[in-house]
C-alpha cells in the first residue's frame, strides 16, 4: 500500500490543557528534525490530531524508524485519504485498503467511524454499518466482532476522509525542548547514554561533556563517545558535545592525592567543569548514569561527596536500575554495541585497586587542599582548550 500520510497520536500532551498548543508545536518541530532527511513532508495540526503528509517519494521503513524515535509520539498510523467526501468513494477505498494491507483476509473486524465534519449526511453508526456490509460482501473470510475484533478499521471524516487500521508504537514521553536543558556527563560506557536518553524522553534538551585523557585514552575512545552522542541525538535532537582534555588534572590528582580517593576527587572536578559548561548553555541540571552501589564511586557516601562539588541538581535516572536493566534499555535504543567497544575512558584508566567505598567529605576536602597551588591554573587551561562539536543524528 502506498501510504501518503500518517496520523500522529500523543498521550501526555493531551493533558496539558491551555498549554497543549505549545507542546504540540514542540512535537511538530521534533518531527521535522526526524523526518525531513527521509523526504518532503508537510506536518499540520488539526483538532487534536497531527498529520504528516508526503510530497514525493520516500522510503517507508526509514520513515517508520524516524517517527519511532520522536519523543512525544505515543503511536502513529499509516493512513489513506479520500478527497471525495461521499459514501461510495469511502466504501471503495475501505475495500481497497483491506485488499492491499492484509494478505490473509481471514480475520474479525470492527469499523470505527469518527465524524469530525458534522455536515456529512450520514451518522457515524450508519457509515460503520454500511462500510462493514461492503467489506463482508467483498471478502469471504471476514467476520464482524464488535466486542473483541482482531482489526479495528477506523474512518475519520474531516476536511478529507482518513482510513487506517494499523497503529505503530512511538516512544512516548514529552517533546524535546519542553522541559529545559540538562548537561550530560557522557562517557564511553553503557550507563550514561541511557541516562541521557531517559532524561531527554521527559522533554529535556541535552548538552554533553566528555573527559578525554590523551595519551592514556585513544582517538578511538573519543570517536566512540561521539558515535554514542550521535545515536542518542536520533531521539534527543542536536547535542552540543564538549570534549575536555582532562589529562593534566588527572595526573595532578594521581600524584598528590591518596590513591583510594582518586575516583571521588576526579569525579568532583568533572562535576565542576560540567557545571561551568552547563552555565554557558543555560542548563538547569547535570545528568549522570550512576546507579546506587554499582561501583565504589556510586555508593551513597560517594554520591554525597560528588554532589557537594556542584550547585546544580544532579539527575540520575538509572539510580534504581541494576546493570541488566540498564543494558536492556541500551539495547533498545541502539547504544549497547557501541558502548561495549574496548576503548577505555579516563574513569576506567585511573581506577585504584582498592577505592574507598565510604568516603568522608571532610577527608576528601583535606586531600584536595594538596592541589591548591596548581589546580586553578589546570582548570582554566582545560576550560580554554575544550573543543565543542555539534552532534546531529
């Protein structure tokens, strides 16, 4: 079937009352970002519905993939349209739709009619009954079941007539850009891309910062993070990725601070740098992929010490998930295979053999005083030399 239009459905947006239009506009913007590379489409809002119509050729599978990643879409339906709003053209198209959409015509069905145009001369129930009768006459294997049908054939009578029966799932959530901005601390691991995806799904626009440590981490590790950001951007939209050379700061910490405290102290300076760029981007929060107890730096005591280094709130959407649950999400969103590539990031290179699991904030701050003469200059140098890349899917 050559589908020239799609009906877009949303869930949470419908509960926004007087603000619903703003959320719909944000959804339309994200849809354009996702589907414009696929082909020439116009998108319009109409009485609680959003329609995407194709002008010219496009690849159906590419479009389905694109719409399946747009936050705010709960589901979408490939539809056929009837320009002539009279019964005979509607009935003919309904029969043609079933003919081309279902190879096996042996199923139960129910015709659902929504008459948005009240000037249409037939009532909804009349249209449903008459179209159902035509389908039964045309296809021997069909049978009506008004209580639990295998197929709902929906006919919407508006400025045009829209016919559809298949509903494809979207990711749900809220359109990106409707709930502020967040700065994601993005590593090359499994957890942080999942955290970014989960927060973006709630409507937060992402920026990201990655801490690079050449020569201890390779260019392949750097490219791996760029690739992860690009995968996340398929749903989250464009991302400003800040790449910070963290080597000098790490080496200074390694040389002057107790080794069992290395990870905590390094994380504290990462948070400070991330907060700096968050301020430049107008972000209201930092985002990390930490999960309670997963590693030594993610115990409650460690997280408390880490959060003390910054003023912005820290969002941790993976906080209550175990590793298998996080992996399941990463496989779903397409980041897992990239995350497990064997290119180490700076956090895994400088890990102590026996890291402290219950750090005390006063002890950590005392250790940091050993850096007082040099750390400010190293921080300024790292900030000045940071590279920013605009990531698009």
